[in-house]
């Protein structure tokens, strides 16, 4: 059974909010030093990745500026190649990509009935 897009989008926003909240005040160095922060962030990215898989392509097409296939792929990389996950890559995703993803998901959420 298909999941409601508005619910899935809220789950993504919740996962993003958790990452943002937990990383307030942290730097790349403090993040790299905390396995707990790394694993929590990785899990939230897995949730985001999996949730995106439950959204219809027609909805995602409304925000072609987001590399949705990359969002889907990061979850697989974290799950299946966990021993190769680089904390610097995760930090880069959080700093460089998450703000735009949040804005896009907020836009899509507003577009959902």
C-alpha cells in the first residue's frame, strides 16, 4: 500500500530537524571525534533516503534541483558499505546538501493536500 506523501515528507523533515538539532555547536572535528554523533546522523540519513523512495516521481519532479537519486543512494551506501562511510562525507552532506534538501521538502510539503 502506498504511503501518504504528506506523512512521508513530515518524516523527512523530522529526520532533518533531528540532525540539525543534535549538531548545533559541533564542528567537523568534534563530529569526527564522536562515533555516537556519526551513527545518529547516519541513521537519520538512512531514514531520509528510505523515505524518499516512498515518494512518487511526479512529486519529486517538482524540485529537479535536488539530486533525488543521490538521496536514495546514500542510504544504500551507509547500510551496505558501512565500514567505508567517511565522517567527512557525512559532515559535508549535512553542511552542503541538507539545507537545500530541507527547503525542497518544505516546498513539496506545502504542495501536498
